[in-house]
């Protein structure tokens, strides 16, 4: 990323250029990203190909002011952090599902970020998660507005990330290249057993909690956990995407109406 692209990204998330790549700046950037760039899987249901390369991802998130899922959000955030002077490593994770079953390899992309204050786990692409980076080298409970988190070592050398005592995902500690995630990205956007192909979500952290549009159900969750839910009419959906997420669409994404993209740069595993 050059200076112009970096400044455009910072403008996208409403953040200034940090004086130095330290932990305080990382925390501020992390929170700003979560509040401005939504976690969403709309491309899957609009028939849009998801390409894991720098320019397509930046064109979508910064240029088109869209969001994405983990491969796009954390991939783009890694580019921004690298341009700001941070040392960033991409890590593969498997998400815990029903009955504690682990997802596929490269099921999730998270970041290990080095600062003068030590290493941090940054993740702006997991939906409901920590608001701030988690201390990588701590095994104690870490209290965050998003819950109480803990990083645990496993017998195989991986790390489990827990929220409020519940395992969220299992991290491998070996750094990966961005292209390594293409197979996992392909599976998540095409497999009939992927929850991303079975559901529609657009969600963003707010100063007062979280707002989510799932299909035509708009859910507002307050900081204290209070939840309000209402149905959005067919004539209101596109306006809701614009108003709450800053996303301009010319048609409504609907689960099952558009076949997932195939081929292109996403090779079949």
C-alpha cells in the first residue's frame, strides 16, 4: 500500500495516522475498524467473486465502502498495519462449531501483531468478538467490552481462544501467506454445509452495542445485552443497508437465489 492508499483506508475507518506503531495506536485502529467496516457475507448471495489479493480487497472495503468476512477484513487490516510500520503475521485457525467440533483448516484468518510493548492477537473479522486486541503472551483472563477472553495452549502447540469460557477458535502459530487461505475461502463461499452459504448477515459494532441485519431481520443489541428485533419490509431493505452500514446495493441479496461463484482465482482444494 502506498501513502495515498493508506490515507484512504484511514479515512474509511475514521482514524488518523498514528505517530508510531505501538500498542495504544493498535487498540484505537482495531476499535475504529470494528465500528466502521461491517462483518458481512453479502457477496456470496450477490454472486460476487471474492478474490484474496491486495487490490481487489482494498477496492471492495475502501473504494466501495463494503465489508466482508475474515479473509477480507483481517487481510485488509494486515495490509493497513503493515503500511503503518507494524510487523504482522497471518495465522490460520479452525472455528469451534456444534458440540465442540472444529471446522476445516484455514477456516479463519487472524493476526499476530508485534509492537514495542509485545505481541497481540488482532481480529476484526470474527463478528462478535473482542473490541480490542488480546495480549498474545498472556494466559490469564483478559477483560474486554466484548467479554472475558483467555488464550490457552493445547497439547499440540496450537492456541485456543475462549470467550466467557467457551472456545471460539483454535489458532496455529505458524505464519501463513495470504494465498494460503484461498482454499478455505473457496469452501466457505461455495459449500452447501458452510454457514455462510446458508445465512445472510451484515453486522457492525456501535458505540452503544451492535447492529445486525440478517436477511430482513434488524437486530439492535445494547451494551448491557438488551436486544430489540424488528422485521424490515421489502421496500426498506436497501435503505437499511445504507443507513446502518453505509452499503449501497442495487438489489437485495437473498439466500439461495444466486449460485455461489466458482472458478476464477479460487482454486478447488
